[in-house]
């Protein structure tokens, strides 16, 4: 009898101890997320935090004791370039995050330094999250052929043109509505665009033919790409300076300024002036991106009131890619995706990757896309009610098929800045296109040294 | 019990002169040495030195296509601002305000010191707004009021803008120096000249100007040096101008280093400026009363 | 004989008329001087006035509406005031007229500009997330610091710098003035060269130095740099003041039994208070407005000073609110102006004045 009681006691004690130990091991895993505090994308971080919920539910259902909590660090940098450098610094002092948001062109450097996990296998093993991602977006996540990040969003840029002005100068509806198609087929060229803008200005329907942003940015790369410029060598990953193609692009910009199509001081105007010029219908064409529609084109911002609904808006404004440089060529477009990257050396790499998988689901991503006017990353998103209601996104998504990406090269920010300076030089008349090419060569070789290869002409 | 005299002497020296000397050495002498060192390396954006080279100087003396125009811009900027504003306008203000009773003159001098005393960011912001190319800029409002077309100084006449903005600041320094100089001219000279029938202009030409010759030369050299190395206002207002139009040498050095990441080249360029600055500073020696400055101290060390 | 008698009477000089004529000439010259100087001062004063009026009345964009109205009231008021001062000689009557003028001006201003004044532009003072609201939807952490962070940083920078400069330069100035030592001449000559030396050219090596020492992106680093650059001027000024203090004061204190340092602290220091004040004020103003070094050596947003805050708020990144920027500008410039007007007398007496080009 005593033995039995002793045994029971021992058994009870044992179970309690084991139970307590197990309870103690029901751990909370903290996943550190680094995200640049971006006013145009608070849900980039928010979605990951929200994704912890289904992940925890799945873990519980699988019988695991782990719960995941996401801790967000919002970096205050102004741009993704500066943010990337800060992330590098953090990794260097072993304070790197488990998961971070980055601009895609930095993937190369992150992967090279071992801070970006190779996700190719993970993507293959989780088709429920990734199979529907728009295929072309994967190009932006690759380094040396392997996927090192997951796309988080994208956007599309376009030339907005004012249809009312075309009507005023006597163009017929067929032409006006058919313009995007002509561009798509490669029958309407960059020069045709300039000529059309000049016609609109000459006939008094507009004061400014074409207007663009006043500072450096990815927009111009579309135009240069239309003239055949490629910025990176896909095999070596080295940046290229294609002199002949860039010269043609610069000549186009120079001619526009010289012929009064683009104001000579476009690069020193203020954003307000530029946007107001287009909104109050003083400018015929405006080159920017889809978020501008949500930000100020619809509604009464910037000095005029434009219709809010899709039909009325598209009666007034049309969108085209950057037209081909010569007849029969390809139009060009540009997209600048932001991506999620996982730190391979983190203890929680797999959990972090799972968080990203959940955040890639349409439910989460559309919340971000629809509220901040970024385009979808999966095909399924495009039929969600929220996305469809953000009709400008729906209209923009087909244009993604033409988009290219800026190179995944860490020096590209510098490259782009120098290119912008050259553009400013030719637009203001300080440099001839030939001098601008010399300027580009000088500046790039001095600043980027071996990262850039100067070629006379792309084959 | 007093400490040993020798020890006390040294303690005093360290206590009184130590902090100042330490700071001066650390932030004047050491940087010059560092600058010379860096100028011979290839330090780039990553702040790492991987080799020693004279490439930077080769580039300075022949390979940099922007440098000649930068130097031309610097020359125009320094001479115009110096002549028209720092000396010319400063002298004019000094003459005009000293012709008024003291309080009134002081009042106007105080107004003209305002740009120098207010923070540079605010001053530059005000200038940007005054010359705004739209019709909300004050300048354009004045122009349209008299029927002239809108002006866009920042794009079309950036050098004028830069000279004006820096000139307003520079004139105040000359004004102060010249005022105190004019004030110290003995009054009886003026009375004598007036009795002899000299008019205002003649008085200025024959009495005032010769009496302040020393100050004129001093201000010229001093302000020339200051203009040569300052770029704060240019940076804030035009950021080097459309393209490189108003990029003066000092601004060029800054941008090469901190915007293009070419620290070694920037150090080499800065070295040139350091040498010129040191040379001009030595010229300024002549203008200080060395005897008075270096006069034997009142109490010999015991 | 008749010819002699017919000679005219000796000319009497009409002194009264001559005096009146010269008085008139003097008055017109003075009036002309005033006019010219007043017109010349307008380009300086009007923009600052514009800043103030927009800060108090502007909406989104900056406009000159209130400015012109204010000027329309102030300029005639100034004119009338100067006429009164020149015309009326009786002290009491002048006072009364001046007071009446001030009241009338205020009423006119209130009537013409009152309805347009509002404090909306000052919302950055109590709304910490203003930049994010202004420039778009806020991130979870906020991208710009509150203006009070920047204000605190600026104050810390300016005051610490002021104290350090005053202390170090006083000590050094005293020693240089009173003691002889080997190399004193060289030291002074060196200071002279450094005073005129272009410090801006050393910004690259200073950046590298601070980076290597680990003081980059700290306010301490910036303070040390600015103190060091301010020192040559400050030491010279203090030495000048110490030179002007007769040494018998010290001598008598020392013969009374005080030690050298006690004599310095208790007897000599009070004599150079004016110099210390001038040096301190210059240093404070310099620290308050410091831009180049702060922009280069500080990286994190939490280290921003007012100069950076104003700069980035006014930066045209996809549009900005000029009226609010004016209010920030006024907030930033007010301490400088107040300090300057209070200490103006001392500053204009500095003959080695002027730090910027």
C-alpha cells in the first residue's frame, strides 16, 4: 500500500515537473522586422505584423508550442538607398534584423554579403502563397539566377496625356482612344510624341507640351530604355554606360527643350507648379506614375476638379508607355518593386519566411495596394473588390506586362543621379548631347570606377 | 604649503592654455595633416584606403573638365562680391550712416547687420522666396507692378543672385570696420575742410578715404579670403546653380567629397584651397600691429 | 567828389539768410540721407516682415496680401513719425504725438490685417507628427522628429558651445595676456593665422577624424568642432580685454595674500565681463545657426537641430506647406533677433567682428 502511494506521488510529481517544463518551453519567438518608415506604405510593415495571426493559428493547429510576435523597427531614412546602407551597418555589428523591407536593386549587394536568403526552394515548396505571383516580378528578385527576395509591391509609370486637348485641336476620337494601342504596337514613336505635343502647343491648346518630375528618379530610365539603353550586363551584373543609346535619349530631351515642348527649367520647378500645370490643363503630357492618380489627379487638388470615377477620368486622360524609339520597336515601361528579404543567418529565418508567405496572400497585399496605389503582385488580387474599386490600379495592371526593372546593382542610385545631371545639362542648354556623353563618361568612371563599363554602342 | 614653483608654472600653463591648445591642435593642425595624407590615397565612398597614388593631383591639373569653369566662376564671384558689396557698398553704408547723428546711424547699421545675425537657413529661404519665378515672389511682384515680365533669377541669372545674396551679408562687415575707422578721424579735419569750402564729395575723397586706407586694404584681403572659402549661402540658395553654373571652388570640393563620395579627390582639391588660404592669411599679418599684439605681458612669470 | 559820394554803402552780409540757407541745405541733405538709407534698407526688412506676416496669416501657400497691407500702414506711420521728430521740438508734445501715432497704427493694422490672422501655421508646436501629416500618410514610427527635439538639440549645441568657448578663451586669453613664455610670440602669430584660416576647407578631414574617433553623428562631436573653430577669434578678443585691465589690481590683490589663481578669479575676471559677454553671444549665435557642420556630421533624425529641421521641412519633396514653413522660420529666427537686439551695442564695438564671408 505504501509503495503504491509512493508510486502515485512520484508519478504525479514527475508529470507535474514534465508538464511545467513543457509549459516553460512554449516559447514566444520574436521576429525582428526592419522597415523604412515610408509614408506611402505603412502596411509594408503592418502586413507582416498582421501575418503573425494566421501563422500562430497554423502553428497551434500543428501542435507546436511556439507563438510568433513581430517587432518592428522603423528606420527614419529618407530613401531606400540610405536605408540599405543602414541595414548593412546593422549587420556588420551583428544587430541585423531577421526580416527586412528593401528596394529591389539592393538585392545583389545583400546576397553577395550573405544577408539575403536564397528563397528559390522555399518558393517552390509553398505554392499556396507564391504560385500566383505575376511572373515578371520574379526578375526583380533574382541575383545570379537565384531568387533572394519576395516581391512586396510594384507600381507602374506612364505618360499621362490630356485627351480634351487633342479634341480641341481637332483629332478624332478614333485616334485619341487608339493612341495606347498604337504605342503598344510600336507604330507611334518618341518623335511622334514630341511632334504631337508640339502640335498641341502650337495650336494653342496647351502652354506646355511635355512636363516631367523636377528631380532624379526612375522615370527617365523609361525614356532611355525606349531608345534601347540597357543599364546592366545580365551575365556579369556590371553596370553599363551605353553611349550611343543614351545620346539618342539625351538628344530627344534636348530637342524637346529647344523646341519649346518642355520648359527649359523643368528640373528646377517645384512639384506644386508641375502638378498644378497638368491639373489646370496648361500641360499636355505629364510623365509620372500610377500613384499620382490617387494622390492628386482625381478630386480637387492642385487647382482644378477632375472626375472621380473611372469612365469620366479616362474620357479626359489617357495613359501610354514610353513609345518605341523607331517604328516597329518596343515601347518601354518601368516598375520599381519593393521586396521582403530574409536574413539567412537568423535563428528565426524559417518563421520569418513563413510570415512573408502569409503577407503575400491577396487579402493582406491588397490592403496595401489599394490604399497606397501600388499594383498587385498576384493575379488573384486583381479581381478583389477593394482592388477593383481602386480602378486606377486595375487599369494599370495590364501595363505591367511591359515593365522592366532598374538593375539590381547597389551603385545604381549613383548612376541614376549622374544621368539626371546630364539630362539637366542638356535640357537647360548648358551641355550639348555630345558634351553630355563626355560628362557622363567622366563622372561615372570617376565615381563608380570599376562598377561601370563604358560601351560605345550596345550590339 | 605652495607647490614647487616649476611645477606650478607647468600646472598653470596646462590649466590655462591646455584646453585651448588641445582643441586648436585637434581641429586645425591634425586635419591639415590628415588632409595631406588623404589627398595621396584613393579613398572612396566606403572610407577605406586601399592604396597610395598621385592620381588625384593628375586629375586636378589636367583631367577634370569641370575644374576650369569652376575656377572661373569662383573668380567672378569673389571679385564681383568683393568689389561691389563688401568694399563698395560697405563703404557707402559707412559713409552714409556716419553722416547721420549717432543713434540714427546706429539704427541703420543694426538693420544691415540683421542678415549676418540671422541663421543662414532662414536667410537663404527668404532669398529663395523673394526670387521665386512665379508671381508670388517679391521680386516678380515688384517687376509686374512696373510692367516688366517675370524674372527667373535662379535659372537665368544665378550668378547675379548669388552675388547679391552674399553681398548683403558681406557689406555688413566692411560697414562695421569702416564706421569705426571713420569715427576715429579727428573732427577738426572735417571742420577745417569745410571752412576751406570743400563739399561733401571732396571731403570724402581727400580726407575720409586716405584716413581709412589701412582698413580698406585689411577688409579687402580678409573678405577675399572669406569669400574664397565660404559656400554656405550658395549651397543653400542655388545648390551650385543649374548644372554647375554657380559652383564655386569650395562648394565643388564639398560636393565631390560628400555627394560623389570621392573623398580623396576632394581632399586634394581642398589642399589647394588650404595653401591659398594660408598664403592670404600670412599676407594679413602685415595688417596687424605686431608690436601691440605681441607686447610684453604685464606680469612676468615668477 | 560826386563819384565818391555816389559810391554805394558798404555791403552788409545777411547772416540770417545765410544761416537759414545752410540750415535748409543741411535739413535737405539729412532728409535725403534718411530716404536713401531707408530705401536701401527695404530689401533687408521687407522679406523678414514678409516671413512674419505669412507666419501669422498665410494659408498653405505664402502670399503677400497681408504684407502689402502691413506695409501700407507702417510706411506712412514711419514717415509721419520722422516728420514729428524733426518738426516738433517740445519734448512733451512730441511724446504725446508719438503715443497717438502708435495707437492709430495699431488700430489701422488691426482693422486691415486682423481678420486674416490665425495661429494654424503654428500647429507644428503642438503636433509632433506634423511632417508626416503634411507630406503624406505616416509610417508607424514617424519619419520626422518633433520640432521640440530639434529645438532642444539646437539649444544644447548653442549653450554648451557658448560655455566652452567662453571658458576656454577666457583662460587662454588671460594666460597670453599676463604670462611670458618661450614660444609666446609664435603662439600668437599662429593664432592670427588660424583666425583668418579658412576652416571650411578642413571639413573633409574633420569628417574623417570624427568618424575614426567615433564621434560622428553625435552632438558632442559637432560641439567640439564648432568650439575649436570659434576659438582663435574668441581668444584674441579676450586677450584684448585682459590687456586693457591694469595689472596693479592683480598686484595689489596678490600682495594682500591672494594666490595667482584667486587673483584671477576674484579680481580680474569681473573686469572683463563685457568681453566674456560679447564672446558668449557670438558663440551662441554661431551655434544656433550652424548648418554646414551639422548637415555633414549628423546623420540620425533624432540629432537634428533647428537649422536642419527648417531645411528639410522647406525642402520641396512632392510639395510643402510654405505658410507653416514660415512659422517654423519665425520660431527659429526669433531667439537670434532677440539676442542680437539686446546685445547689439556690444557686438558693433567688436572690431575683429565677422565670422562669415
